[in-house]
C-alpha cells in the first residue's frame, strides 16, 4: 500500500463527508468550529478505512471498533483521551445515522458502540454566603443596577441556562402566579417557580429600570442592554464577571455557576431529584445526579444531626 493511499481517504468517502457537513450546516445550523471538528474526525476515520481498502458503506462494527481502539492505544502516536474518543464516537454515530436516513448504507456499524466512560468533573458551586454577596453587589436605583439585581436573582432562583435567561421575553414572567417560562434545549418549554425575592427584584426592574433602558424601542426581551436591545450571552457573562469581582469571588465564575449552585442548594435543602430534574430541564435524570454530591463538612453535619449516638458522651 502506497504512502499516498494512506495519506487521505478515497474520493467517494470525501463526497459523503461533504454531503454530511452540508446537512449539519444548513439543516441543523451547527457552528463553524463544530463542523471543522467533525470534518477532522471523519477524515481521520476515512484514512483508516482507506488503509484497509474498505468503503464507508462496507465498514463493519469491527472496523469502527478497531479505529476507536487504535485511538485509545495510540499505535504510533500519543493515545487520545477518553473525552476525545467520546467525541469521535458521537461524530461517527451522527455520520452513519445520516447515511442511513439518505439510504446510502444498509447497516449502521455504530449501533452497538460502547465509548469509554468520561470522568465527570464536579461543578464549582457557591456557598449561600457567597450567593448573598453576589446578589447584593448591584446597589442603588439606577436602571443598570436594577437590571443586574433582577438578572442575578432570576438566575439563582430558577437555575436557567445562559441562553434561556437572555431569551426570556417580558411575557414569559408571570408575576401573579410566580413562575417563569423557560425556552430550553430542543424547543422544549418548562415552567420554573420564581421565588419571592426574585419576584420583587423583577418588579422593581420592570417598573423603574427597564423602561428607562428601552426608551421608545419596541423590545420584547426581558433583559436588555444599555442601548435598550436584547441582552446577549456575551453581555450576560460580562455582568456576572463584574459583580463576581466586586464581591471578591472567583473571576472565572460563569453563568452556569449559578445554575450549578441553584441545583445543589435545592438538593441540599431536601428537594427531590425528580423535581430538580424538571426545573433544570434535563432529559436524563443521570445528568441531574451530579448535583447530589455533598462536601465532607456537609456529610459530617448531617451525620451529627441524624445519628442518635453521634453526640452521646
């Protein structure tokens, strides 16, 4: 087998990849960076198949498994991490699902793949005292301060994703019944309760802050920037970073930190896992289970409160 053959996949494979990437871009709307990562992963797989003189339509489950195993062991290169192999497995699955939909293959060789388990890093969570510092950072009655206070209160009260917060319209907040309608992943809406302090902050913002920021503009978004337009994810991140620094908290804190904190504090306070799953909008309860961790100090406190002989001398 020549070096030239080994250097790139065959033309038929490349055509299938281009068609798949076009589908992802124009029908799924995937970002350019994601498309580039998929292209790199698939061309690597195409080289592997070319070295075996196997086409994409003829590849077996054993071929795919050997490809992934080679990545794990490294062969002549450094081995890939479990996270990288997990990503490449997801890419191959998506690729073959597309080929099946287009009736370009009869069998999906990725159907029974079992990628390596990924180690899950526990999220950073604020203590309640840190939350109080953060939420009290926006001071005064200026429009920006009223907005920031309402924004932070809603994020901690409802555990919303960044995209969900900036996507809220004024009509998504029901002040009378005390809930927020969040527009989650996959166009799935859900109702999340809005606590008393968050409701108060939103009412003050709607009464005195937002009207000044919006002015004469017709803007439906609840949270707006200083020019009266809808707040962006970048704008949200900057607001949180500014108040985190002002509160003496980690400057690396992100919008997701408040979501993690929301979930952890609810579970620590006795809320059941299923309810937290619903409020977070998780499709799989196993995603929610990462919030069930407790610190050693919390476990110790629970033990001494609950065990009948823990404090007996």
